[in-house]
DNA sequence: AAAATAATGATCCAATTGTTTTAATTTTTC
DNA sequence: GAAAAATTAAAACAATTGGATCATTATTTT
């Protein structure tokens, strides 16, 4: 076939500009579109095959460059790419690109695929897939904390917390969840923790007598509550070490913090997620508790006894009268 | 900063249109451009910071979508992206995209190699392995919720919650974290949620006028707080449907619950973990919000306006006087 | 061989892109 | 408080995009 015409382009797929990757199957295991292209390959004309071959061998490029650029790289007319799309049953070339873009996204983090649609679209009926995507993403985000750097940050912060005379805990609005949890657990372990929270804006009052050998653990994610920032700044001015759990290297907390732990907050939903931040809090509590197992066990025993006396817990429903 | 404009974003980090990636460090360890953005971040104006923040947190999107699309996602003007490029010393925005496209290419190249290089690295700080184990376990537990049965339970519960006239939320002690979170988010969405929590044991009082077309969402894990069980029983006696998030098929809540979602609480530590339970709460909130996207967006917009008037949030440290 | 059909290339178009310019607004300074 | 400076939003721009059309070339069929 081919290469009869005097003006014919090089028959083998050409890469005019020197491009990098070429590996045979950079696209992961199961890619239905890839399979489809292979299946239909034999039925394609020469030009279509050349275009298809390039797409198969450079899937990332499809996501990264324009159609015309891709056509140039594949040494094919732009229209051929459009025709390829139609032959594959798509409405237009953009659907091909959308597919490979999604592949790249899924590759870069384990985050779920998404339904790219205008907001007019009816909400997905079952919602089961939404839940699935969210949970999968959360799982991946927490798994990301297992990397060396986050781990090192966690342990460093735990050390500083362990050395502190007292720990003030600050987290407002959504971050309240994390602050409260940390304080609750720490209060079971001893009495070094003070929760900066209270009605009518009195939350920060406990800082009045704060001393430099104490620390402030502050949790805040975007959008950052103004009061949180103000109190953190105040604490730093008083000489306290500020330790923060936040969501970004460019969080306003970073510049005043001695230690910072970063946690993801993005989620496939309207809201930011706090599950990773809560996981961070749980890890910190555990690391602190592990520092002195006997003391921890004793403290927990005391708490148990106390709560048992108060008849706080039960394993069965109360008898109805 | 923003949020004065008519198009201001919601207070709870909102993602009106589909979301994608998230994890904290999807981009490989050393990225000079990323470092540069972080370095120059403090010197940027509010809008530039907003754009830069999005770029930092969604590096793949930069490579995958057009500038205008990216601007839309970051909720800034297109021109801001151009300005960001200039501020970073580039001639135009395309140089930024080229950089991130190259990152994606290299990532796909060295994909196999990276997988090889798994953990097993020399032990680092003390407790680092504990943290690693914990986080790994948490990640797996949340991933387990992606199974069909938990998903089905979640969606069923969401349906029941969506149909309820009012939702009472009950969670004491450690479960307070989850209850508070659920109520906080729901309160941003509307006014159907009532948190059964109050000083001096008054928490349950709100149930006094509870009616049968309302529901009680109760969260409790082992050990089960006696007050929680009592109130849940009371609610059921009053004809309310009881929906519970708990940790076991033999939890005392099961027998009085119309719907139950189970979440793991075991962890490599002294304490039970609440991260999976919080994840469940987040999923429920999202499913409820998705039921009526327009209403949700409107409610979040209202909340945004309200909080903006109160000057609740800030992106920078307050100026010291 | 010519006619019919398929494939390809070239040209044109509306829509969208990245960018610049201008106007409005906010913030700062005095 | 007014003036000045900086920041931001809005509008306008040329260039490029993906797609459609039509002419040309190859291929098949007769």
C-alpha cells in the first residue's frame, strides 16, 4: 500500500520533532478504547492506520497536544484525526482526547474518574458511583501520607508535641472536627491539652496565660478562618511554638509554624474532606501515646475506671419501662 | 481577596463542577517550578494566589485543559493566568503548560521504574513505622467501603435521610466528631439538621417534640455510650426512624435501626479510629447534596455571602499592629 | 479501458484559544 | 478624607483550534 504518490509523506509514523517517550504500552492494563482501536485497525485505510498507530503508541500526547499538533506528529492531515474519531464511533475528536486525558488523571493519582458534564445535567440517579469515587479517593489520599516525607513530618511534630508542657488545640469551623478529636483523645491520656474553643468568642482566652514552653497545635484548611489565623499569630508572638495541620505549602499558617503536616482535602464532592486530617490527628495521638506505653496504659485505665463508675457505657439497649 | 465578587466561591470549599485529582504530592518529589511558585507565593496578590494555589494542587489539570478552562476551575479571570505566567518570569502561559505537560510525559516514562522502588527504605524516625502501619490500615478500611454492600447501605441511608422532614444527629464521646461534622455540613445546606448535643445533659431535649416523619441519625462505636443508646431507643419509641453508623453487626443499635452502615474502627493503636466513620459521614452529606444540585449550590452561595459579610475567612495572616 | 467508488488533500468556517488593552475597583498612602 | 497606586474585572484582539466541505487523487469494479 501507500507511497505511490510523489508527495506522499513518509510511510512509517514520523516524529518530526524529537519526542520523548515511546515505550510500547505506557497506558495501563485495560483500556477499552485501545482495544477498540486495535480491533478496528485492520479495517482502516492507510492514513487512518497511520493516525491510529500514533495514537496507540503515544497515548499521552493525545491528551497533551492539540489535534493539529498531533496530526503533525503523526504525519497526517488534521482531518484524518477527525475521521478516526468518527470511525471509532465518536461524535468528534475531542471525545478521544477526553478519554486519554482521563487516563492521565487516573494515572497521576488514584483518584476516580469523573463525569464531565455541565451542571445542568440531572444528578446521577443511584449515587452509588459518587460514593465509590469519593471513598476511593479518600483511601488514596490517606495512603499518600505513607510516603517518607509526610511520615517524617508526622514524627517530627509528634516529638515536639511530646516535649511540650502544655498543648493548646485550635481548630474552627470544619477543622473543629479535628481539633476536638485531638483534644478528646489527649484528655484521656492526661491533662496537657487545652481546647481553644468556647462560646461567644471566648475560645482564645485560655491563651492569656500561655507560656513559651507550651505549644499551639492549630488545624486549618482552605478557606482559613480569620480567627484561627489571628490566634495562631498571637500565640507565636507570645513565644509559643506553632504546629499546624493544614492543606497546602502556601497556607498562611506555614510561615509561622515550626512544624507543618500537610493533608489532602480535595474530594469528589461539594465539600472538602477532613478524613485525612482526622487520620493525621489519630496518628499524632498514637505516636504520643506510644512514647510512654506504661503511662498511657495507666491513664487509659484511670479513664476506664472513671467512666465505669459513671456508668457511661453499655453493651445493650437499656431496659424499657 | 475574592468573595466580594458576585461569583465568589462557597465558604465550604466547593466544587460545583466535577472535580478530579487531589492528593498532596501527585507531582514527583522535585519540581523546580513548584518550588518557585511557593517561593513567590507570598508576594502575589489575592487573585494570583488563588490561581497559583490551584496550579499547585492540580498540576495535571494544567497540562490537560485549556487556560480558560483552568481559569474557570480556579475561579479566576483568564487574564490572571497570563499574569501568573509573567510573574513567574515566563513569556506566556503556554510555557507553564509546557512544563507540566513535560512532567506528565516523564511520569509516564518512568512509571514502571517508580513502581519497582517501593517501600522498604531504611527505617527513619522512631515511630515512623507505626504511623505507616496505621495510615496504611486506615486507607484499606476506607477502601473496603467501596464494596457493593457498603455502597448499597450508604445509598439506601441517603435516600431515607433525603426524605426526612428533619434529621436529629446524635453522637457522644468519640462519636461526637462524626455527629458534629454531619450537622455542620448539613447546616450549611439548610436547616433540617438538629444536633442532639448540649451542656449539662440537655442534649436530648430537642427530641421532646420529635415527630414520626423525622429521623434520628445516630453514630456510636464500641464502647457504646449509654446515653446514646437511651436516646436512640426513645426516638424509636416516638416513631422516628433510627439510622445508625456503627462498628458491628452486633452493635446494640442494629436492632432498633431501620438502616445501618458499618465502618471499621480497628487501628494499630490504643484507640479506635474514626476516620472511616467520618468518611461515611462525608459520603452521606455528598449524596444528600447531590440530590438537588441547584438547591445545594444556592445554599452554599447563601452561606458564602453570609460568612463573607462576617469577614470569617482570610487567606493571609492578619497584619500585626 | 472507462466508470464508479473510496480515500485523501486542501480550503474554509465558526468557535475558542491566549493575550493585550482599557475601565472599574480596591487598597494604600498621605 | 482625598489622592495615588495597585489590583482586578471586562472587553477586544489576532491566532489557532476542531470540524465541514469540496476538489483531487487513488483504488476498485466493470
